[in-house]
């Protein structure tokens, strides 16, 4: 029986096991998670979402506090045009997060970073270029451009000495989006090394509109493969979104894909950055608990658990310390929604129903973004006597993908105490 272990992903001169673990932010794909995938011979992703906050949390730096103090005078002002990131501080924060991971890298796999282009941060091009250059300077193996693909992104790093040798990939949800990026890449004679084709069942922000349910990854991928063949493009095609077993992955590689990107099953690993109690919410979720809504301040649709604490919250906009979704004009959809929401009879702010402050709530792990198959996670582990679910490890999940046959999922061995009781 064919398994994922029978295939290899080749990017340039490098060869990997055909499993790429997606970059989930904020700090959900921790360095520990990404490095475990790398050690096992696959590709692990860091996320560059909110690196100043991540650096503060991990390394006791003070980038967020410094920025908050700098703009304290603007706290009660609806006009946020004056709020900007200090590019030197942003560079240092990103460099700190990346270098700390690169220094710990072991194994034959790749350590990549998912760069969320939709984080406009009050000055989209300047902040994006700074984040990219910091990651390149600190030795990241690959950069995946996601969530808001911009034609001008490659121009921001075209003069960097690693522009030609670092692996560069893009996340798209259609041939149309892929063609746009290919055209811009040809102008710089720098095509992507891989294209992740993300379907409508993926977690977090989606590259689809309200008609997302009308699309099927297994129909989109052949269109992308046909385009690559017709254009004679040597670009690895990597499907993502809803790939729950190793057998799912084999089916895509037998279509002509080079690897698969997976994420949902890694949210309930010990190495994942979600708090333990949130991981238990993922295990316990039913299919009815998973919703797609328009609450993100980015303007993109987003899939999450419907009991996410962020939904209906009324936190005051956190643009001064955070402000990752501010436009160049100082606007944010959550700021608009917050100030358009009235107060109750006692003068207290009513729940903000239209949007959520994703900067604050992602930092607090209050937005429980998830893939459509999250409700199946309970079937990948053991339920313990106390009613909780046994946590998994990256190595266990990775190897289950690698060696799975007939869509089977191997359960982890029970801890000694529970095994005796059983």
C-alpha cells in the first residue's frame, strides 16, 4: 500500500518528506512545533504575525509596551493615523523570533516562515519589507507569502543577497490568483518555488467569498496542475485544507502534487502554542460548532469555533500597543464597528457584533480559528477517565500522516496510569 513516505518533495537542490506544517498565528505554530517538523524531515512554519508581541512574550522584550507608551496620548482618539510601527523595532522583533528558532534547528527538514501580507500595520509596504528582510537576514530556509497576496512583494526584497536562493512560496485559492503572481514574478525573473493551493475547508482566514462552500479543493488542484503543465512551469504544487489522513495526501500526490500542507491535527499537540484548555475545546467540538463568518477586521472570511470568547466582546480598540490591521489612513474595521456600537441603559458598551479586535483577541488566544475537520480530532486520540482528551505530539501526528494506509489513524499509546486503569 502506498504511503506518503514513498514520495519526496524536491525544492531546488533540497529534498524533504512531503509534509509541510502550516504557519498558524499568533504563535500557534510555535518554534517548538515548526522545529519538530523540521527535525523529522518535513517542513515546519513559523508565523510572522505580531512578532513584536511574540518576542515580548517569549524573550521578555518590551516592544509592545514601548509602542503603547509612545502613542498613549492617542488612546481615546478615533483617529489612528498617527500610529505607526517603528521599523527598527519591528526588524529587531522579527529577527529575534526567527534567529532563536534558526539557532535550534536540527534534522534534514526545512524551517520556513508564513508571512501574513494582510497585516497592513499602518504602512503595508514598509512593514512587510522589514519583516521579510529580517527573516532573510536571520537565515530562514523559506518564505511563504499568504493572506493578501501583493504584486509588489517580491520587489521589496529583490536586492537582498538571498533573493535567489531562499525558497519562496505563495498561498493561492485559484488559478486566477496564481496567474497574477506568476506575471509579477516573471518581471523579476523570480518565480515561486512552490504554490500552496488552499481550499475552502482550511482554518483561519479564507481566500474565498460567501460562496466558499461551492468550491472543492479536488477540483481546484487539477486546474492548477494543468496550468503548470501548459505553461511548462517547474513549481511544486502543494494542496492544503481538509487533508486529514496520510491517505488523503497520497491521493493528491498521485494527481501530480509534490507534497501536502496540513495544520488542524497539529493544533492539539503538546508543542502547539494554544493553551491546554483551548486544545480541549478543539477536541470536544462538534461539526455544528464550526462556523465561517465575516468578523475579522481584515475583511476576509474566517473559520472558527462558534464559542470563541472573542465573538461579541467589546474590548476597546488596541491600536496603540498593537494596531496590526490599521490601514495607511489609520482606519480599521473593528475601530469603526466599536465606535458605531452604542451603550446600554447603564452607560456600558454593548457587545460589538460586526467585527472582533483580532489583534487583541489573537494575542489572548480568544479567537479559536480552526479547519473544517476539527470535529474529527476526537477520533485521533484517547478519551481519558477524567473526560479530557489525551494530548498528542508533533512526532506522533507527523508519523501518522507519513505511514497512514486506507485513511486509518493510529491512536497514541495511553499514559502508564491510564493504561493500568483501562
